[in-house]
C-alpha cells in the first residue's frame, strides 16, 4: 500500500509562546507532518532548538518569508505584535502601567501588513489551507486592548482576518480568549461567535489548547471556511474535548 504523503506545515511565530507549543506538537507527530517554523531572529531559532526546518524571516518584509512558504501544504499563522511595558512603573504607587510597541513591531505592521504578506505568499505558493489564530474582542472597537500603546491591535487583526476570508484559500480563523500558561487537553472547549463568550465566566483558554485546535483544524473538512471564538471551561468541570470533528461541526459562521 502506498504510504500516505505527509503534510508539510509551516508555523509562523514559532518563537512565540503559543507558536513554540504548536511547532513542538507538530514535531512530535512526525508520522503525520513535516513541520517548518518561521522565527524573526537567530536567538529565537536557538531557543526552540530549531534545525534546518526553522527559517529566519521578517513577516513585514515579504521577500524574506518566501523560502519558508514555498512547498508547504498548510500554514498556521501565530504571529502577533507584542506590547512592551514602559520602564519605571511602580505598582506600589498605583495607577496603570503604560505600554509601547517597538519600531517595526506595531500592530499595523505585524498584524495587518505582516499577515497580509503571509497570506499573499501562501496564495502564490498554492498553499491549500491557512489557519489564522487571532483574538476575541474584535467586534468592539473600544476594547481595552486597542488602547495599549495606541496600537489598535484588534482592529488590525480583524482586517487581516477579513483579508484571509476574502482570499479564496480554504481558511480557519480561530479567535482565542485570554491565553493561559496551563496544561492542555484537560478542559472542555467551548466555541462561539461575535464575542458572545466574553459575556460569560468562561473566556480564557490554555495556550496549549489553542495550539492543539490550530493543528486539529488541518485534519477536518468541518474546520474549513469557518471562523470562531474559542475558550474553555475550568479544569474539572465538563468533559475534556477529544472529538475535534464534533467541535468544528458546531460552527456555522464563515466570519
């Protein structure tokens, strides 16, 4: 019997906290996937123990990411602008910390231009499926995250999501709740749309579960041409989600 061809998957933002998990999970499934990672610096490559399968490129400079994307079947986009806290904040004095984005790292550059560059390069390379991981809160222009460093991060993320949905490429848009550094695979996952989950008590999710959902989306037709919010019940309440086909089948929203 002919061996099934393994799917080649690129994780961008592989040096980030969620990206690292997705890259590692794919590496552990070497029988199913040939994995690549894209990071911005040599330091990030070393941090994730990357070999020849980890490419260095800057998503805001389109030509630098083409080598990583050529020849892949699927793309998982886990890049995101990251606000930095201004030095000098003293919690003892009260008030709120102030944030800023580094030059070249503004949401407009990373979450809009950078994601658009990835989508364009993937389309040119004939990529068959793009999974884009974003954030809940995008229906509210006045969401507090938009005020961080005056970056309007959710507005730019949403613009990229719209661009992907209009691209013609099969896509899955995953809008995650508040990200937690906790174990994955032990919670019941909840899907929703239009930020409905933000009005509930269950509006957070472990990064490891987001990484798992982004990989599972590659395996099911039920995940294609869909966009959804995702969060989790607290550990110990509900039944840990194992049937991802059933999870994706609950979703009907295309955007």
